[in-house]
């Protein structure tokens, strides 16, 4: 039994899932540069795979490079050519920013990434416009083969956990991250099995959970909870002739009461009016 199987099987539910799914059949992708991998990720955002691949095919044809173009070629490519390939203006801006950061060294080459730890890679690559943590986590798992990455924001991972552990609702990402600490240092394998849980449930082969699972309660920090409950303070109304402290301590007017004092009408003179002379 491999090291990851020994560690993960200590969780009874994960152990049953592993037995149903079979061996850990995963090998990292090889060959693609960092620019190539992230450019493809940008193209696939909010699109199905077929539509994104069509855009990428037109993109490669317009670049005229035969293979996938490098960052310098994309920097020199006019925006109109990228737009004609099918990229939106937002994705064009993301591609240009990615190319600029690859050319300047902010985004390292694939060989350089192997020398960096996971969080450093996430910090470096998420500086690119349109690249978030989830995208970098996919690169860490599927391209670099990092063994201890748990993408808690991934819908498939969360849904697989819900199905495998018999939950009624989707697990919150922070609670899933806290629960997944027991799978260290093989959380990438745990994520792969949770993805497989969705397929097994669709095929009717997902085993029932061996025990009832209660997710850890993630409490808000005290200052965050206070900030959420706190309402914005009303600014004191400074009345004429009063200092701010006196104005703030003055009693508030009742609802419906007049807030402005009307001038008192002038008193009528009781003296008899003189008749006009004809």
C-alpha cells in the first residue's frame, strides 16, 4: 500500500471511497510552458471546452507560429487579431498582462517553478490579471504534480465531499479546508478521489458513508463579527450657536415634530384705524 493510501484510509469514509474508485490513476501533464498553461486557462474561463478550443485554434493560426505562440509574440500581436480569434476584451487584457509578466520574469518559467513552494507560486501567478487562486491550484496539481493541494473553492471537490460524506448541503470552503487537514500531506490525492465520487454517484456505485460526519464550525474573528454588526454612526447635527458636544447631547426631535421654528406673527395694533379722507 502506498503512502498516500495509508494516510487517507485512516479516514473511514475516504477509505471506502478509495476502495470503490480503485487506484490513484493520475500523472502530471508535461511539456507546456507556464505561459501556455495560463493562456489556455484564460481562454477556458466561462466557456465550455469545445468553444474555448475553437478560439485557441484560431488564435494559433493567426499567430502563424505553428505551435502555441510565446509571450513575446502575443505582446507584438495587435488587439484586432486577438479579437478576431474570438477573445473578449477582458480576456485580451488578461492575455496581454500575462505575456508582459512572463517577459519581465514576474511569472517564472516551468523549470523555475519547481524550486518554489506552493504559496509562493500562488502569490506570483495571481498577480496576473484574470488569474485567481483556483487556476493556480489546478496548475500545481495537474502540471507540477504537487502532492498536497486541496482546492476547497472547486465545485467538483465540494460536491464530491457532499456526496461521499452524506451531507445535505455543500460544505463551506473554510470548513472543508479545516476538515482536510487530516489528509496532509496527500491532499491532492484526496481531491482526485472527491472528483471521482461525483462519477461514482452518477454510476450508482458510491458507497454509503461509514460514519456520520460533522464539519468543524469556523467562527468569525471577534473584530470581524463586531464590524459586521456595527452600523455606521450618524454624524451629529451642529446647530447654530451650539458647540458640537452640546449639539450632540441635545434631545432629538420626535417623529412628526417640526424641526424649524416658525417666526411668530406680528402683533396687531388695537388702536382704531383712521378713516381715509375723501
